[in-house]
């Protein structure tokens, strides 16, 4: 157990009150308020559907309302508690509230279909046993959610062959492993990272690139990950750039943890490896006005192939115009849950997952 951390007060209270501009404060406030309202609406829809299709009485409906209210606020509550006290209870609540968050979205989609079916049968003479179709819709949401949890904890390995113009002879047939958005912390612990490292090392990579959000914004004991990260094996090195979640943590703490690893952290810098140039752009910190294109312009060297590491697949036209051959990114999670994948596809112009191309630049976005 640890006491209420000063770091937490700093990044949530002092930062919010002093360091944000009034316009930014207002936007953040609106975003949080909208998120809470959105979750309450979703959970209220679940409540109404359960009461309707199971024909619950007054007492059962009241008890369900209490449960649904708690579930609606559980993720926000778990996030606050995990920053205050870290123990098995807060970790479990954080994990379970996250599961409910995903499951509730799937349940809402399933219940929407249920209500469409209900409307259809009300306009026909076909008899229907509502508890049965209600049970089927719940089981469908459970199945989809379990599949999502499995994918989250047992990530897939995708293999792609890159064709790079003027690739040095040394790199022909070599292997690069790309990791992104591992989100180590309260949810994904040491055992999760060990499995990732084992699977990566089995690929026998020549280079490993990690494009940010290695750590989550939920803090936790990050020290335990250092020896596991250091067990990553790549003949030509492990290269890392920060993501937005690293900026949510205390900057000094993140730098301290990174300094203990064997990773080469690329902080707006480039390194040449056997005729191949790896360029890393750090993710902008809070309130930092960073001209990424201007920074990159100082780092490019067009007489050799250039691989860029940046957390989010943004500024694509600018990166391409500067002669980048390959961009490695993450960040999008492909929308995380259906149907948000349609949103990320629109926001990132179709470059929100897997391998794609923009002009002469190839883009790989890990989902």
C-alpha cells in the first residue's frame, strides 16, 4: 500500500488549475463531462432493456439501478483509487471496471439489435419468447467481449515483407519487430510483459522498435518492468520513442525508468545502423508546441533509407515529403472497440492499422 502520491496531486490538481490555459481547461472539463454522461446513457439503456425484457418488479428494478449506477462510475472510481492506494483490491477494481467498460459497449450494441427484433415481431403475428432472445443477446455480447479480452492479452503476430529502395545489402532478409501500446502498469503487469518478450525473442529480430505507450498513464510500480525489458534481444539494438501515455506520467519518473533499460531512447534524434537511418520523434509533452516537421527536417539524410518512429500516424504528408521510406506508429488501437474503428479510419485517412502506403512512404500502424 502506498500513500496518496504528491505526483498525482501535481498532474491532476495543480496542473489542471494552473498550467492549463482557460480554453484548454474548459475543453478538458467538457471532455470529462461528456465521457461521464456518455457512460451513464449507455448504462441507463442497459438498465431499461433488462427491466423491460425480464419484466422485473419494483424491488428488483431498484437493486438493479444501484448496481448499474455503480458500474457506470466504476472506471472513474477505480482510476482515482488506484492512484491513491495500490493493492489487490484497487488493481482488481481497475481491471474489472475496464472489462465492464468494454462489455457494456458490446451489450448496448447487442441490445440495440434485440430492440430491433422486438419491433419487428411486434409488427407480425409470429410468437416470440422474449427471455430466450434476451439471453441470446447477452451471450452474444459475452462471447464478443471474451474474444476481445483474448486478443488484448494474446496479441497476434503479423508478418510483412518490406521492399525498400536502395536498401543496403546488410539489411536484405533481416527482421524488424515492431511493438506499440503495450500499456504496462496496473492492467498489464510483469507476467504479461514476459509473454510479450518471449514471443518477440522467438522471432530472432535484428532490430526491435517500440513506438510509445510502453507504460500506461495509471502509474503503478514501473521498476518491476526494467529487467524484463532488458531481456529483449536484437542483434542491432532496441529503439524506443515516447507516446502520449508517457506524458501523463511524471516526466522525471519516466526518464529514470528509461535510463535503467538497455533501450536506445530516440529523443528527436537519429542513429545510423549499417547504412539504415532510424529517426525517432518524441511525443509532445503537455502544452508543448512542437513543430514535428521542422524537427524532422533537421534529422533527415536522404542519401540512405530512412525509418521514422513516431507514436501516432499523423503529419503523414509532411513525413512523406521529407523522404521518409518507412513510418512505424501505433496509438490508434484501431478504435479499440466496434464501431470506433470507423472513426479511427476516418481520422487517420485509412492509415489506422497494418501496412499501407502514401506516395513513396510505407506506413505500418500497430493496432
